[in-house]
């Protein structure tokens, strides 16, 4: 039986909307498998809830086929024969009559699938909300989807929906503390390092975490999920891209492939693609950010605390990086049974890739870092991976994660993965970075080490780091 974990904040938001004296129009967006539908099913389990979903798009999907599927679902939900409707306006009128009284939730799941083929869909939906749906002051209408860029452009930025949306919820990955629950009753006996090996692939994506079998080792779980033609994560990438990007999926795939082993600026991405940086490329990058697959990490000026023009795109989705690095190149061999998978640590470039995966887990759980360092959110001026380019008056420098507080303190975090215990030379490496940082007088630097899989005693004996955070601390 699946378990529902976390989402306390989102549940509280939804519950609060029902305490109003007017109807609520809500938008929920986020990556596929992030748990949007599960959240709504859990929240609505004791309420009258109607959920409709669109057909996953293919080149042959039409407005008519989406329309027909919707009416078919409607007939089943209301136990009626299939009714023929002329257009969406008639459907919405019919639906509004079914939800006109009582505490009811109506969900259009994968809203972009349902309506993107019909140019009048959203206009008629807006009219139906104004004239009918909102008359029930105990009613909640949820527009939900994984194509975040489409939702952003056509709903959130649309003049037709201005002033009508009560709340927009963006679902992110579960925290590491919440991920810990998926090992269930075996949690206490499994090492943080073994958990990391799985989280390095699944990230905090609930649907992927549900596939973990705690009674099996990380290696067996990975082999079954990733390196078997029947494995849940073997074909997941193609499903994600065909559902979200469809026509231009190859362009997005090329961009993401460039980010597998390094973060890049927009100009560097264009250089590798042999194209000119323009609005079209910027839109591609923004859509990947909106989809939750990449992050645009901005640097800033330490002295005046202003954001810099310098930014790098980082592949923030652990599953996608693992797939493109280790599954995609060997798909044919895996299907034929010729791919010999022995141990995750023997995969080529293992330490480098796991280092990037570890950084993602840390950056996705930065609030936990703040708690451990006893930094209040209102103290933070900026926090992000930090980049400093070479100039006449300074050297180039890159910090895995830097926190600047308004009290003149920099927490310089080295996020370090190693298959073996971390050695003492990490101290020299980080100190060299600190000395390269261009910073005004009066700024203090506190070096912080965030690691997984242990470190040598000599590091503790040096008493160099102001804080040492073990991955296990992030799971607690």
C-alpha cells in the first residue's frame, strides 16, 4: 500500500481556502511524478471530489479526442450515459449544475493536455467560472498540470484569469527527512550512504521513492528499476519528454545533455549547440526551468549585495542526469541482456556524477542546512552556488554553496561526495577558495563541510571547519 508523506504546508493552504466565504480557483503545478494528483486525492478523501484528466498527448491527439474522453469520464463519475455536447461551454454549464451546492472539489488534472488543442477552451472556462462555478461559495476548482510553462503563459500570465486565482502552488521534491519514510520499518538499520545511492537517482520524487524495496540492497533496487527493460525508471525519461515537450523534445534533450557533467552559462550552451543566443533559446531554457528539470543559479556581488548578471544553468533533476549518463547510452545492451551491471560504484565517472547528485540533494534541502547552522531565513541576504570570474583585481573562484547574512558573515560550504573517507587536503582546497573570494573588509568567513560516507579523523583534529554536516544529519 502506498504511503502519503509530507506536504503539510500545501495541505494547510488548501484547507485554509475552504475557510473563506467565497469559491476558490487554484493552480497546482510541478514536474511529472511529483505528487500533484496524490496530494489532491489525499486532501479530498473525505470530501466530494471529482477529478478529470486529459489524454497524454501524441502527434495524433486532437481537440475532439480530448473532448470525447472528458465526456466519457464525466458519464462515469456521475453514473450517466455518455452525453454528446457541442463544445466546452456546454460541458462547463453541465458540470456547474453538478457542483452548485456543498463543499466540493473539482480537479482538471493535466489541464494543458485537456485544453491546449482548442483555442477557445480557456476563454470558455473563464466565462464558466465567472457566470456559474463561483456561485457556490464552498466550491474549489483546481487546475493542475506538469507543463508548467504552458500554465504560466496561458493561465497565470493571462489577462483573462487576473484576479481570479486564489492560490498558486508549485510542488517541489520531498525533503530528505520525508524521503527517509520510504524505508519504513527498516529505516534505522540502513546506512545513510546506502540511502544516498538511491536518492542520487530518485531525488525527492515521491513516485520514484515508492518503487524502493527496503528489504533489498541499493544495488539490487537500482538494477531492477534502471537496468532492466521492465524497470520503472528504464522508460521514464521518454515518457516525461513526450508528454511535456512533444514536438520539440529533441531540442530540450540536447540542452540537458550538455548539462549532465557541468553547469553552463547561456552563451556556453549556445556555443556547444552552434546557435546564436536569442529569445527562442532563452525561452527553451526558461521552459526547462519551469518544468523543474534545470535551475538557473545567479551569482551576486558580496560587497554591495546586488545580484550579478552572471548565471549558470544546472541540471537539478537527479533521475534525468542518471538516465542520460548511465541508462541512455546502454539502452540496446540492456534490452538485449548484454549490459553487465555489477555495482553502482563501478560505473564510469561514478564519483563525479555522484558529486553533482549530492550537490542537488543539498541545494534542494537548504532550509535544513540553515537550521543546522542556526541561521534564520530573515538573516540571509543571498544563498546559492557562487561564481566569481577572473579579472585584473581577482582570481576565478567557484563555491559549491555560499550563504551571505546581513551580519557580515559568509558561510562557505564545501559539498563533498567521496566513495571513501574524505581526506585532510579538503581543508587546503577550501581555504584557497576563501582567499580568492573578492570581499570587503569586515566580512567573516565560516568554512562548512557537508559530506556523505565519512571523513578522516585528521580533519576533526585540525578543528578548521566551523560546522561539519553529515548526510545522515539531513535525513533526520
